[in-house]
C-alpha cells in the first residue's frame, strides 16, 4: 500500500507502459475521472507556474480523492522541483501524485528520497531494443542497420543507446581489443548526451553512433557473450 502523500516516481521508456500502470492505479483506487489532473510539459519543460497551479487546485479540494499525473517531470528545472516539494509538505491527505519520467538522473535527491520508485516492465517481456532491431546479428551490414532505425522514436533511440552501452561494457571484458570498444563506449555516452541535453535529432545521432561502431569493427559483432538480459 502506497501512502497517499508519498509520490510515485514512474520510470518508463514507453507511453504504452506508463499508461497501463496509470490505468491500473486509477481502477485500484477507484478514482473518479473528475478527480484526475494531467499535467503536460510546456514547450521544453514542466514549469514552476504549472506546479503553482497544482498548489492552487489542491487548496480548493473539498475532500475528493484526486490523482495528479505530471508527465515528463524529469524536464522540470530545479526551481519547479523545489516548488513541488513545497506541495508535498502541505497536508493533502486525499491526493495521489504520479511523476512520469524517462530517467531519474535529473530528479532532485530530496524528491527521490520521498518517492516510491516504480519501473515499468517492457511490453515485450524482456526483449530489448537491440534484439528487436537485430543490431547484434553477425551478418548485419551498415546499410541494414541504418534502415532499421528509420522513424525510431526518441525514447526507443535512447533505449537502444543505453543497451549498446551495456553491450560494449560487457564486450570490454570479453575481448583483447579494449581500445576499439573503449572508443565505442565513449561515443555512445556522447550520443546519449546529444539526444538528451542538446535536443539533437535522435535518429541522426543514433545513425552516427552505428556508423562509428561499424568503422571501429565492433559491428557486426564478432564475439559471443553469455546470454544476459541487457536492460533490467
């Protein structure tokens, strides 16, 4: 049982996964549609003004069970997150909060320490993006790999980069060519940074990473790794 004022930090890579969790949560707690408030980011981030609007709304609550869902909360700047902390400090015994994020790396420690963290499971029951795209096939060509990423979503591009980083890290321990894999790992880190922080076109950035991995001889893969779930 999650205490009412303990916010849920919902870490999810897909819309389908977090929508499924939220729908189940609403049914479990019998929350009426009129008591559900959904906040979407304005332009590039969740703003402090949006958080203050939530505070005003809660102050008018007469006792109805409410659910406040804030999407892309990891885009909120520090001032907005601090404003949310003040919201938690107020007595709102009838309100649930779900903060939907792609990653918890940009969430203030003070919020993390007060949140119930939930990670959604993949809709593909453990099938990873690099498995779905076939990026570890030993017969993979560069042209084929670039064709696989056409129209890939930003969240799936980031998931693919994360999984490639895990693969590269494991490969470092299983090969003598540490220099090549180290360069590939460094490029993967830079690719993730470009997509997350610089808002670079995610499809182009992923393609550039794949081209680098092919040029370094990392793809197509030539090593066998013990079977392991790449992302838990």
